C-alpha cells in the first residue's frame, strides 16, 4: 500500500475541518509510504472546494460535480470513490469518523474488498505496512492494528485527532469521469433534520462544557447555552453528565466521546479526569470553573475560576453579552 486518498466531507458549501486534518495527515503518510496524497471531492460546489484544498499538501484533488451525489443516496458517492481508488492503485482511504464517513467506509470496503479500522486516532508506518491506533471497548483499550493481505485499506479517522496545516504546494485538480451507475435504491422523499451536536461541537471555536457539578439537565440549557451562544460556541459535556442522561451522548467529550480542539474551552463543574482530558487537551486556552481550586483540571488549565458555577456563569455571560 503506497498511496493515500482522502474522502472530503462538505455541507452547505463548507468543507468540514476534519478534511483539512486528513489532507495534512495524508501527506505525512504518503511520504512515509513512498506514494502520493490524493483527495476526492464530490457534489455541488466541488470545483470551488477543490480549489480551497489546493493550499493543503496534496498531490491531486479528484473532482466531480454530479447532481446524483447531492440527492441523499450514498451509492453514487461510493461509485466515484471506488473508481478513484482503483485508478490510483493500492491505497489507504481516509474518511472522517462521522455519520457520512461511516456510511462511506462500510460500503467502500465491500466494493474494494478492503480492510477497515474504525475511529482511528493515530498512524504508525513501518515500510509499506500501515498500522492504525484506535481506542476500543469504550476506550478501556487502545489498540494498534495493521492492515495485511489487502490492496486497499479504509480508516475512519476521529475529527480533531490531527492538526491541519496548509503548505501552499498547489495540488493538481483532475475531473473524474462518471462511473457506471450501481445505484440500487431511489429517493422517494426526504426530510432533513440537523443532528444535534454532530457538526457544531467538533468545529466550534469555543466549547462550554458541563459536568456532574451542574447537578442536573437544566443548567445545560439555562446556564451554559446562553454563555456558549454569547461566545459563538457550542455546549459539551463530561461523561458523568451524559451517563446521567442530562445531555445526549453526542455532546460527550473525551476518550469515549468526541475530541475537540477549540480556541477556548470552558469546563464548568468538571473535575478533569484523564478520560475527559484526552478529548480537549489540545484546546488553545482552557478555563475551569470549579468549586474546588485543587481539582485535577487545575493542573492543565490556563485559568481556574474557583467558586460556584451558578454564581459565576451568569455574571460571565452578562459581561460577554455587553
Ligand atoms: C473507560 C472509560 C472511559 C471514559 N470516557 C470518558 C469520556 O469520554 N469523557 C469523560 O468526561 N469521562 C470519561 N470517563 C469518566 C471519567 O473517568 C470521569 O468519571 C468523568 O469525566 C467525571 O465527570 P465530571 O468531571 O463531570 O464529574 P466529577 O469527577 O464528579 O467532577 C465534578 C466536579 O464538579 C465540581 N463542582 C461541584 N459543584 C460545583 C459547582 N456548583 N460549581 C462549580 N464546580 C462544582 C466538583 O468540585 C468536581 O470537581 C471514562 C471512564 C472510563 C473508565
């Protein structure tokens, strides 16, 4: 396996941040494997999005603007990705570990007779052998698994596991031919509902997270949401809050939840267990609001505001709003 292909995820004309992370990592992997780094971008606006990818260190961006891809049926996307992978030759395909990416990956491995490793947070290259590091069993075990006996390998990669870096090298943009149609379903009707927390949290520049210290579900909407809105951010949570049923699991940050990398992370009533830390430690600035000034989170926070969240957060929100 020598080459690397990134499947670009975009919505409403915006490329998801994870794509840039994968594009950067694809270059590093391709260099270690001795191959080339590719991306594929499909659907409405693909050409413009491909141009924005040109500042990332890719060799080729494969493009197709095809209305069949935009109607929510995944088969046309798989047709294109399969065709691109086969034209590149033996390669690792990196897709985001998101709803879209998981949908693509599961079908692609059947088409390409490929191996697959899910929820990858790191890679390890040894010669032409590619291994993936991935938490398993709810984060209790961290595994390193290598692809063997396959020409194609698919890895779903956790958003925010890698940083994105532009290089300005200027990737070549190539149009894809329409592959033979292998669609076995047709769209009859569709109703689109945004999945809560699926996009906002991982890409928000500010995350305001709550933990067990909040004591129940209401403070997430009455205390944290106004502050997050005032800062243009999103609300997150610790596992204790998700396990208690106060918020959906889609808001959980940490080893068994999402990895976030905002400019500012405000942890409210969260003690800072290692399993939480691994999901937010790369935030630019970390502020903890905690009754206990010596809670473990104080060891990796830039600022600790010691006191009762119910007194501090409304005041802070007022200050931000004015
Ligand atoms: C395999 C495994 C995977 C895990 N994965 C995750 C994960 O992905 N994410 C995650 O978060 N955890 C995870 N955990 C759980 C983790 O170990 C901790 O139990 C959890 O993070 C604790 O959540 P917390 O900080 O909200 O609660 P606590 O540890 O109970 O902390 C509550 C904090 O609130 C403060 N507080 C109380 N009242 C107030 C108040 N009024 N104002 C201000 N502060 C107050 C307290 O001083 C305390 O520091 C995992 C555990 C295991 C074993």
